[in-house]
């Protein structure tokens, strides 16, 4: 079994859906095809939810109508026969009926998550109708029947294995399945999602749940590049990455992969390929455990970081000071990314400030607390054991004009992290690109 995930741009135009259909029927290998919403849809749905939350029904209605017009234009270009076009319109109308009902009922978080789920529900239904029109034998499996998160918001892989195995067995003779990325049920049985970009995570979880032979992430670029192509002009695809390297890059901002999308594949030892729907013959990137790296592989940047510095009220760090600091973050379920210490102070970074007021209260009992917002972590990934000499030098010489707030090196063999002001990010990525890579 292979898992193939196609992102928003891969299904965002009718002609791209046609390409996807060709790609998934090139061979007879059994497959689960995981689809995102059409590009732009999840953003529109987020906007509809925001307007409803602000009780601006007029704005919400306008956004619903605009989105509906998009689907009305999509259908005749996707499907050829009148019968299938009518079927598709009926399906889409049902989803928009639901969206219009949300204008008349009271808003809450669960309703918003239900609204967000409409994109993947619609894209998979449209795509399945197209496959049927093409005479392809395929079945749509509802992700809400087998993707579930627990009280902690963590995915329940054994549940997915059990449910999905049953569902697949019920379709004897079918070897091609289509399902939704991103959406799931939570422990209350409500519709929920795996956060923005979560279809990659869905694909990896399905790969793990079914012990797939391979997970393919099809997108609009030929693999993981050495730097953010949206910021830096000269970037190139990386042929091979280890799971650890890919996980760091995803976690620290490489948008091509959802931050959590590597661990399920890594834990179950399933190779992940990043491929380009618009250029299927391009080699892309292979992520697996056996890749050997002896160089700087890539950079990524993660915005929205908050640095918290705690200066001990005693002259030197007292015994137990660190423990108390970390206990506070742990108690408030706030993950810490970077840590640096000096004789009298500890600095940490977080990306979620929802519990920061409560954390601050506790930290202030230990010393003076300073908070810096709008920070960015730049993460340099590679194998720094093999290439021990000169790396830090190169990084520093690239960064001479850019103030560095924190540096973290030595925590792992394949990561050096720098904390800088968000305003300096573009410049830093460009300078590091020309200092660290040869063109
Ligand atoms: P999809 O809709 O297929 O999930 P995304 O937009 O989420 O696609 O991810 C692909 C995009 O990620 C690329 O178009 C590219 O602009 C961006 N990106 C950011 N960093 C990288 C990187 N290091 N390598 C490749 N793409 C990257
Ligand atoms: N459609 C969702 C999003 O835009 C999930 C995804 O595309 O991966 O975030
Ligand atoms: Mg994505």
C-alpha cells in the first residue's frame, strides 16, 4: 500500500485534478490518495468563520457566495458529461446549504471546525466523481470514520489502523481509495482538524497506521529546497534527507511539510518522497533513515517566536532554578524550542503565548522576566560532526550585520539555531544562502 497526498494547488484547478488522476492510475499498486481542499478554500472558510465570530453576517454571506461561484465554475471544467456535472452540483449545493445555515445559528468553536472541514469534503467528492467519469474503479473513504485525536489532541494511530483495515476489507477488489486530509474527529466526537497544512500529517499518519511501503507528498515544487524559495531567489532541491533532518526543517518552518508530519513516518520507518505534480519526472526529495549527510543541507525559518528571559534574583543560578523554570512551562503545556543559559539568566523561546500570563506569574517569583516578541528562529540543518570545522565561522560571517538574540548549538548533531528579530529574517536567509551554499 502506498499513500499519495496531493496539496491544494495540485487539486486547485480542474486541469490539475486531471493530472492527479493520471498520476494515480499509472500503475496497479494499491493506494490511498489523500487530498487537500482546493487552494484558497481553507483560507476562505477561515474568513467565513471569522466573520461569523464577529457577528458580521453580511460579510460572511458575501464570502460564502464568492466561494460558491468558484465551485460553480470549477465543475463544468472538471467534468464532461451533463449527468456527472449535475451530480457534482448537487453535492456542492449540499455543502453550501450547510454554510448558509451557519448564518442563522449561533457561532461556537465546534461550528467553526465544522466549517473548516467543508473544503476537504468537497475536493474529495469532486475528484471521486471525476474518477468515476473516467471509468476508474475507486472508493471514497470518509476520514471522519477513522482519523481521531485523543484528549491531548494527539492522533490515535491504533484506532486508525483498526477502523481503516475494516473499511478496506469491506471493499473487496478495490485497490484505489480517496480520502480527506486535514480533518478528523476529536475525543468528544466533534469534527476537528490537524491544524493548517495538516494534510501532510494525515498522509504520514495513514502511512504509519497501514505500514505503507511509501508516503508520497505531491505539491507544487520539486522537493525540499535548501532555503525558503519564497524569500531567496537561488535555491535548489535536496535529493536526500534523513528523518531527523526533515523533521527539523518541517518543525522550524519549511512550509512544504506540516511541522508534525515526519514523526509518524519516522517511528514506523516508512520512506517519504516529496514530489512535484506539475513536473512528475523531477527527482524530488527522498526522506528516509539511511541517508548519509556530511554537509550543510538546508535552512528554514519559523516566525512568531517569543523569547522569555528569566534573570535569577540571586547572583548565581541557584540549585533547582532550571527545574522550576521548565516545570512552569510543562505545567502550562507550552513547548520550549530554544534554550540558552548564562551565569545568571536563562532564555527560552516559545511559539504559543496563550498561557504566557500564567507562566510569567510563576517565573516572576524566581527573578526578573523579560519578554521579546516578533522573533524568528533560523534553523541550519546538516551533519555538523562530519563537517566540524568552519561551520560556525561561516554562519557568523554571514550574520555580521544582523543582531543575533540567541544561539543554540550542540544540542543535536544536525541543528544550529539562531534567534533574530523577525524584521531581519529575509536579509539573514539571503546572506546565509550565499555564505553556506555553493552555486
Ligand atoms: P501544498 O498545498 O501542496 O501542501 P504548500 O504551499 O503547503 O503546498 O507547500 C509548498 C510550498 O512550500 C512551496 O510552493 C514553497 O513556496 C514553500 N516552501 C517553503 N520552504 C520550502 C522549502 N525549503 N522547500 C520547498 N518548498 C518550500
Ligand atoms: N486545507 C488545509 C489547509 O489549507 C490542509 C492542507 O492543505 O494541508 O491548511
Ligand atoms: Mg501544505
